[in-house]
C-alpha cells in the first residue's frame, strides 16, 4: 500500500492548492448539464414504470381477493 498525502483545510480561509486546481471548461459544463438532465429523466421514467407496475399488481391482487371472497360466500 502506498501513502497518499491529504491536506486538511480548517478555518475561515479555505483555498485550493495552487497546483492541480482546474476550472471547468464550457464543454465540460455542457457535458455535466447533459448528464444531470439524463439522470433526472432516468429517475422520472423509473419511478413511472415502477408506479404503474405496482398499481397493476395491486389491482390484480384486489381482483383475486374479491373473487376468492365471492367464491367463499356461495358455498
């Protein structure tokens, strides 16, 4: 295992070290925004599909319970 140097910044003055600090370019910002939108759309679609499947399962279970209850009442 190799040791990785870690610098802890405490206090009111928190600055990035001069070396290695890089600002995002316009292309990187565009990619970041695109990925953010894609993640949000993925979450919305996943929720909608799960919501629909859950309601379908619940509807089918309710119908089965109703059929079972009506079948028991006749006997």
